[in-house]
């Protein structure tokens, strides 16, 4: 056979033409084996064999007998002459068998059942004397393996020859023992070496393409010439050596790049190949999860990406969803692990993602958003809800969402009521009715307010003097809306009159309710007349009051505007204590007090407005009282001879401020310029504050005390007398002002813009009330080198002993905080210690830019006992925050979050700070933070930055200079 490669013996053809009466079981199985894929066929179900005579006698070719004898004659002659036979030996053998021996099978063998057929006997003889010969078998198998190796290397081989040889081995029942074992061993070695080499040489996509190609080639070999029983071990061998041995290496080397570049075909192939190997999907799942966590963390924890965080999260979610659907065949394991991974990384930065998601929703629902149609907006909201499900701080989201929703509703900036209600419906479905009950109440208030205003318009038409101001008021239910601190301002007489008209109208329909006007979000449209023509301005109520002053004059100083309008800076709460002779604290008062005093200036009435300054001192007349002989008293001195006295008493289970006394010195030209008299006036009021013993008195809203020629307004009050443990009690007594059932907002605008009274809604659990503002300074060789006003809050995320995450939020209490520090020519340090917590601020000087900035923060504290590691320390020394020019002060009314680490934030509130070149104990010119500048388009609220007010005054001044004695009128 080796000498005659051009001839193609086809032993397998004999299987179908045995002409024998018996046939080995193995041959029968071979004859009935299915040729379908899958590594072996099933035997066909047995059927009854029916033998019938031919309808027509078979006909041989015309020259068959002559040609056959001619071939035999030439073959015998060639053998005798020792020359090559030109005919196929198998064909000659068949002629001999058909012509001579098969005749015997049909006659002699049939008559003797113990004799095998000629065909069976021939196979047995061939197996025993030829194939079983070691030398013949070795050369045959070596030849077959050599041909297969060449084919694997890309050479073309005679596949029909291989098919015939391997079929022969199978028919002879020596296929497995003589061929398959050696074939699988060599295959294993080949692909083991190939896998090691190609993993070093090729990139992952190219390598996986090669693996897939090899699997297809081996599958084709099984179909073409290998026995089907070889398919399963052969494919398993290829999968093990090219995939199983390199699973981790493949994923570590190339999965991230495939995912980053969104290479869908390659990812599909990766999933299909890894699914073929035991443990392949599991390790792919692990790397898939790690990729999502790592990539998502880079989006969430980097403050520089806050602006685009939510959009990047939505894009990333779309990307992984597409990969799961197209590449991973919607495998539930990959879907569930993706959700777990999103939840893990999105909560690595507490609260911030929740806040930014709420702001992103606000940007989409706010009027003026032209980016999307209604259908696209609905799809965006659906996607946002998917991200919303992952965040833990849903109460934080609610707080910010409520605040933004209130602004959209109150100033008429909502793009679509349908979209608003759709979002509300989604939140309700996700979190339940309790989550959205207050939000739904806000919508209900807006609808009811519209009905009230229709009735009010009709009411005004029946008035004899309806005025020329078109007033719109929204009546808001306390408890539904966010908290806004009210600000007292001085409205003109026409506005006050209209307020009273509305109050009479509303209370006439709803007796027993109490109204409180909120001015902080009021708006107005002003009509101005210039030489060039008429103009209209849409401004806040505060700006309105400033601009209206220029109907009475051309120039006003800042102090004059502040006094006339009452639009000033609401001071932070000041903290005062009274101690007994042993040093024990008996009275603590944190409060803000505003005064409005009427006095005579050359016979004319004048009003001045001022606050209790933070540098007010506790007078020596203050005392803790002595049993029944006297009661506690708090006396606060300030300015040139002014004082405020709170006399306490107790009765049964309550204590109260039995009398409030205010002394003011009219000879103080700073507060009372050109006063007709210089005497000291005294006014008083009985029983203004009452609380239960053992509780602190708490009143966020304004409490007005009217006395002769004097109005005193308390706000943000936390006060307690008769203390036993030297600090505030845990329980509190709320003032009646904080329990108002309904409230209204007074804008002076044709259609919109209102605000509402602060509510007593519980704030998010992770966001306690803002800390009190304290004053801190550091003195160096050249005087004060650090001067700081700020409220300080520490936000720490930590791991508990049970492996869950905990959150520690700590507000610094100024009176219990000690400060120290040091300075030199280029750096300064402010060290603040409160209880077991220490925060160090490191400031530096940029000499070339002449600016100071916060360079670093160090934090150390003792966490809750439930913390896995109670002792906590964190630091960051490459910051560039709180920056301002030397000689100026940095100021920010908004909350600023200073990130120390991923787990630690230092939050500062209402900060004003100056480093170097400080004149005594006074701040220099103010430089506003960016956060405050961004808020200039919304109404000025309590604590608005100085730069913002100066800008308003400047605008008013310029307009006043241009007017041509025409004046302003309100609409």
C-alpha cells in the first residue's frame, strides 16, 4: 500500500458488501451508527428483516466476464514475472472472493452452521497475521499520526486515505487500543506546548480566535475520518490545554481591555469558550464583578467627576446591560452579580451619589431642558430609577429631591407636570407610599393654592381699593415642604396692606389657622422708566426692596440699605453659659437675636435694625440663683452700654423666662446716629419662653417680642436653665412657632415664586442638623494670623464588627471646642479639639500668586464601640481649598465637603476665614466661593454672601443714577 500511493484502497466499502451470512456485533453496530454530531450515535431500533426476490434479475456489464478473467490473467502473469501489478489489489481480491469463495459461502457454508463465512474468516486472518504484527501496526499508526500532525500544521493530506485506514482499524476492533490512546497523548502534548507559547506571543482576542479555530478543526476531523467515539475525549483535551490551563491568565491579560473598548464579538467568543470549560463561567463571573466595581469606583469616588457622575453611571449601566444581553446570553448569574457590584461601588462614597442623582433628576425636570422629548425623558427617568435602586442613602435622595421639587413648584420652573407625576409614581412604586406621601402633599398644596387664588382674585375685585400689586400666594402645609429659615424684612406700606388683606380673606375662610409669611423666595416684576424707555426687571423680593429705595434718592450707603430694608446677614447662633461658684454650668443659651428699635432723630422717627453680636459677653450679674432666695438670670452685654437680660423662674414641672429686659443706650452714635436724646431706655416683656424641667427649649422659627418702640426677634434658639449635668438634656420642648399647621409665602409677582415656612420634617438620618458656627483664631509673633468663623462637621464611614458599614456624623459644638495653632511667614496651623476628636487644618501661602489656601487636613477620633477598629485616623496633604488673596477673607454660605479619604469628610458650614495680614480682629474684603456665586440666580436666602448683596446694591445704584426722576413702580 505504501508502494502504491496513487491507488486508494477503500476497505470500509467491504462492510456494505460482505455477502456473509454472519456478521460480528461490532460490525453491525458500525453499520447502524448515526452519522450525526455529538460524539457518537445511538443504535437504530431493531426492525424485522424481510428478504424478497428481485423483481428483475440483476444484469452484469456486457463484457464483465471477459474483463474479469483478463485482469486475473494479467495479475497472475505479473506475479510470476515479478513485476508491478497495475490493478488495485483489493479489487483483485474482491474478484476472487466474488468469483470463487463467495460461491462456497452460498453453498457449502450454508450447509454447515459451525463454519464462519469467508468474509469473517478473512477479517480474522487479516487482524491476526497482519495488523496485530507489532512492526506493521507501529508503522501504520506512526504514518497515520504523521499525516494528522502535518494536517494540523497546515499541510494538505489525503483525508480519504486516513478515513479508510481508521475505518479499517475500527472494523478490526483495534481502533482504541492501537490508535486512539497514542493519538490523544500526542494531541495533549501538542496543545499543551502550543497553549504556553501562544499565550506569550498573542493578544487575547487573537489567541481566543485561534482556540476557536482549533476546536472547529478537531470537530471536522471527527466528522471526516476519526471514529465518533473519539470526539468527546479529543475536544476535552483541546479545551483543557488551550483554555482550562489559562483561564485566569486570559482574563487578567485581556478582559479589561475588551470591556473598555466594548469589543462585542470578542466578548461573545470569550463567553462561549469559557462556558465550554468546567469552572470557566465562575472565574469569568469573578473578573466581571471586579471590573464593574473598579470601573464604577473611579466614577463615584473622584470629586472631579461629580459634575458628570450620574450621566457616566447611566452610560456605564447601558454598556454592561448590552454586553449581558448580546455577549452573555442574558445569563441570570451575570445579571445578578452586576446588580450586586453596582450596589457595592455606588455606596463607597456615602450620600454624594444620592445627592447628585436628585440633582440630575432636577436638571431633567426643570423648565428649559430641551434635550429630550417626552418619550426620551420617560426613558431617562426609568434608567435613573434603576441606578436609584442601588443607593443606600434613599433618605438623602429624598431630602435633596424634595428641596429641588419645592423650588421647581414654587418658582414655576417645572418642565412638565406629567413628567413630575410620572417620577413621583416611580418613586412610590419603588419605595412605597410612605416615601412619597409628603411629595404628593406638595402637589396637593399647589393645586389648592390655585383654587384659593381664584377666590382671592374675586375677593379683591370687590374691594374699594384693590391696589396696583397683583399678588400670588401659595399656601403650604407644614410637614410636606423642606425647611427654610425665615428672614424678617421691612416691606413698604402697600405690601403690608396687601398682606393684611390676604390674611383677613384667608382666615375668614379657615379660622383657627396661623399664617406665617416667608419672604426668602419671594419674587417681583418691577417696571422702570428711563430716558431710553421702559424696562421690566424680574427680581427677588429682597432686590425689590433695595431697588424701590431709589425712588426716594440717588445714593445710599450699604448700611442705609441694610437698615431700611432689613436685608442683612442673619447671624449665626451665639453661645453663652452661666456657671456657679464651683464652675458648674447652670444655664446654656445658643440663640440668634435681632433688634428693631424706633427712636427720634431731630423730631423725626427713625428705625434701626441690628443683631446681638457674637462678641457679646456674659455680665457678672448673671447667676445660677440660690434656692428660694433668687432665680437664675442671664445678662448679656454688648456695644456701648446695651444689655439683654433673661430672668428665669420655675413652677411645678416647668421653667420659663419670666421676664425679658432690654436696655439700650441712645447715646451710642454707631447704632443711633443723630439721636435727639442720649438716655438709656429700658423695655421689658413677661413670660416669653416656657419648657418642661429636664428638657431643652428648642425653637427654629422666629419668635417676635413686641415692646414699646422695640421689637426683639429670637430664632435658632436652644436654651436650658436649671441644668444638673452641665450640658443640654437629650429631650426637648418645641416652641409653638415650630408647630404651625399651615403657612404661606408672599411673593410680589404676577404669577409665581413663593416660599414657605420651615417645617419640622426629620432630616435624613445621615445628615443631622447643621453645626453651630464657632469663632476660632490663632495668634503669632505679628498678631492674629488665623481668623475663622465656621460650623464644623465630621463624616466618617467605617466597618463594623459584623462586617457591615456604619456612619458616624459628629457636629463640633463651639463652646466645647478648644483651639490652638501656630504660624510662620508661609504656613499656618489651626488645631481644633472636641471631646475625643481632633481636626488639624494646615494652611499654606502661594507667594507667587499672593494667595493662601488649605493645604491639608488631619483627622483623629474614637469611633463607636461597634466599629471594628474604633481608633480612626486620616490625613490628606495635597489639597487646594478655601483659597483667597492675602489680605482678603474667604467666605462661603453653602456647605463645603472637604474629602480627606474615601472614608472621611470634613464638612464646613457658613465659613469665613482669613490667613495672614489680618487687621486686628476683623476680616478683610470678601472673596466668594463658587458655590455661592452659582446660587445668584435663585432668590437670596438667609446667610447670602456679601458679594451677592453688594452686587444687588451696585445694580440698584447704577439704575438709580440713570433714572430720570421717573421712579419705580411695582406690578
